[in-house]
C-alpha cells in the first residue's frame, strides 16, 4: 500500500470526513530541499469533517497530525492543509 492510501485510510478512520482530497505535490518540488527522491515527500490535504466543528485552526492541524501518527508524519517533508 502506497503512502497516499495510508494517509487516506488513517484520516477516514480518525476523522470520518465528508470531503477528503489527498494530493501528492512532490513532483512540484523535485530537486528542492526535502525531496528525498521517493516521490512521496510533499502533500496537500483538503478535509471537511464534523469533528473539526468548534476547534481552532491549530487544534484541527493537531488532530490531523495525531491521526496520521509519527510513522507517517516522519515520512513527510511538507504538509499543507485546507481544513473545514
């Protein structure tokens, strides 16, 4: 299972999103700092989840990081998020 599927599975399990986009942007950073050559170093997430209601932006980001866990977060160089 590739990293994209792992990210998707963890987020679906933890956040029950009504919208989820997992976008690999690594190709846009080829040869730049943080590009480890894996093609799976830079990601953008779009997530809408009722579990974000009433939470601050920082709390939402922390929830995503917790859902992904240290094993996945340790493999990602850059992670941008649009959380609603």
